[in-house]
C-alpha cells in the first residue's frame, strides 16, 4: 500500500547537526528497505513523505522512529492512502 504523509511545523531552532545526521541515516535505511519512495521539505514549513508499506500502522511506527518526530522538529499532520499511478500501470486509466 502507498501512503502520502504530511508533517507540519518545522522547528529550525531545534534542528542540530547531530539530529540532521541521524534523521538522514533513518531515511537511508527506509529507502534501502524500499519503505520510502520519496520525501522532502516544502517551502511552507511542512514536509511530505511517500511510503510503501503493508499498513498505515507500519507507517506510523516508522515515523515514530524518526529523530525529527521524536525531538519535535516536525509534527505529524495527516496520512492518506493512495493508489500510485505510474507509466507501468498506465496511470490507472485502464482500471
């Protein structure tokens, strides 16, 4: 299943170089496990993630292991399950 996650409330003053490093390690691990498809900050202070996991609970568990969530650099805002439209599945036009 694919989930789009939005985090909000970036707290730059709480973001140390050590937290940034451990956050990066966490993201690399998720990427190598094929759990995260993309992620990144937005200009408005929010951040987006696209997860590929077996359940919404798994996404929440993974987010709760992220140093940026643990140390309140971001706060969880919302999660949406989505159907990923790609060239390989003809952008869901034939389903």
